[in-house]
C-alpha cells in the first residue's frame, strides 16, 4: 500500500500475523498532522499475507504433483488449489474491510486496484496448476536381457492393469545389450503396442539400465516410476492401483512393493517385509504378513523393499539420488532404501497386492556371476550404509563373513561359485566396481587368508550340520 506525505511516497506493507494488523499511515494531500487508520487485509484462514508470501503460494502451486492421485474424500494434494482458495477468501474479506486511505487519494485507489488484479491473476494461475496436477503420470520401466518372450509376457500383463481415475502410465522397455536375434524378436513383439523401446548396445546392469528410465522420469516430470522385473507376473489387475493407494495415504513413503510369492508355488510367500539389522549386520526377514505388519510398526525407518516390482516416488529420488551403478546388480535396492531413510523417507509394503516371481530351487543353481556380485555388493552395502553407532571393527567383521561364505561354498562342493565369490571380495578391496569379470583368479594374499580361516570356518559348518 503506497501513500504520500508532503509529496514523498511512504510504503506501508502488512506482514503475516494471526490477527488483523494495524497500520499507522501518513495522510497525503498537504495534511500536516498524523492520523491513525486501520487496514484489515485478510487472505484466507484469518491471516494477513504480503505480496511476497502470495507469490510463494503461487509458486508452490506451480510445482509438479506428487500425490494428486488421491481419491475423492481423502484430502487434497499439496497444489495450487490451496493457494486459489486462500486468494478467494482474501478477496471476499477485503471487500468489507475499512479503507486505510481517503477516497480522495487517487494513487492509493490505483494501488488497491493493482493489488486486486495481482490477486485475480495469481488465483487463475493457481487454479490452472491445480487442474494440471489432478493427473498423476507414472513411468513403468522393464529391462530385457536375452529374454524377449518373458518381457513380452510381462508387458501384456502390465497393459491389463486397471489404473485409478486421473492416473496415466507409460511403459518403457530398455533392451540391455541383448543378442541381435533376441532384440529383434522383442522389437517385433512390441510393434503396435503403446510401449516405448530403447535399445542399448551394452548391458548396463539392473542399476544402470533402470537409471536410464529414472533419468527420463525426473526430466519429464513423472510423479512415480515403477521398476518391474521382466519375469514378474502380476497376481491381479490392481497391483499398481494398490501401490498408488499406499503412496497416497503416506506422502513420506518413498518406495513401495507388493508381497512377492514364488511363481510355481503361488501360496509360498518369500517376501512380505525386510528390515536392516545394523547391530548384527544382517537382514531381518518377516515370516508372515502379520509379523511384517507388527515389525513395520516398530521399525519403519529400517524397512527395505526388493527391486522386483518397486514403486518409487520421483520427489524422493530427487533428494536421495538414483540407483548405485557401482553395484551393477543385487543389493542396489537395499542401498537405495537405506539412502531414502537417511533423507527422511521410508519404504512400505502393500500387503493386499501380490506379484509372482520365478526363484531357483537352490541358491547354488545360480550362475557364478551371481556369487561374485553378491559377495562384492554385500561388502559395498554394509560397509557404506551402516550407521556410525554400529561401525566398530566393521571392516574385519565383514571380511570374515565374506570369506566364511567362500569357504561354505567350497565345503558344499561348489568350487566355481566359491572362486567367483572370492573374486568379488578382492574387487571390493581394490575398488573395482561395475560389470563382473570372472576369467581370472584372486591374488595370492587373499587366497592365503581364506586358507588360514578354513579350519575355524570348518568347525562352524560342521557344528551347524550336526544341529540340523
């Protein structure tokens, strides 16, 4: 509000306050005495706001929606709709307010008209932003690596998902350096479907491949990104809807997963809740859904969800960062959930949603590169993510456990897998990350240390066998 006194402009601007704000203003037009005027400017909820505060409200409304998929009656998302409501309230309240400036002050009248014009324009922009935020956009990311038939089945499964009103989903398939024949079969199978195919000449791994989609989601303003394994099978047509409902109910949930069951044994659940146990440097796995619910209520900040069908909030990724590409594959979901928790987000499970996933009968049925990545990334994760309170002698503890796993594989009769795991331990120590390279052997010092630990590890393994 701009007034004049003896020909000089005097600026009197109200600030945010819980009660009507009183202003002492100087009357213009040559009057030589002070007079007190009361100016009541209310902008919603009985609070007074100045133009900078109003501009902040409008800018908040212009931001992308993060939870605009809420159903009617569940509360409105944080958007420009709130700003528009405040603007409407402020305009109505200001009509009946006493005027602080005499009608003869033409300049003050012009200022008031200009202020009302600013309010109307801001209200229009806030309303437009709120309308744009009513639609939540989701990017679905699928990686293909020499498995075109499985990937096409997964895409067909996802196209049958029933989305809530106001939600749209785009599917991106990243061919992660597959052989030419498989890549061509994938391209032919996706022809004519509402799916985008991106072909990469090399295999970037789980982390690097999905990070291509994460980058796109962040750049193009998607509210969520859903990472789905190409061999995952949806247990129902509302899996994504249930994950979105979970996210809508808790705006600090950064990652969510359905319950995971074994593909050829649908009644057997192998994931319903995982929790980092920093004191023991291990993962606590819930055995039943009831157990998972109870533990999650007590240890929500320590929960993590696997990357098989992980829904991520892009707002959280902007703060915590993308997947750790040093790991290539395995443990990147543990690491990301721990990083989200360190930034004030948490992970959760939609217990009513289920996804089926193929699992090997025995761990040792997996290829050698799996044991290399598990050994190396186990050390990367626990050494890098463990909180300071649990880091005493952490290097020696982790090295002993990693070499125990190597000796266990030798003891069980899997020397090829054991040699790959020992290479993973050495590469962690030498800070070699990324794609596994297995056509070599570990150094003499590490092999000698493993041999020295053979007898104490053997006693533990035999004691476990007797107990079983």
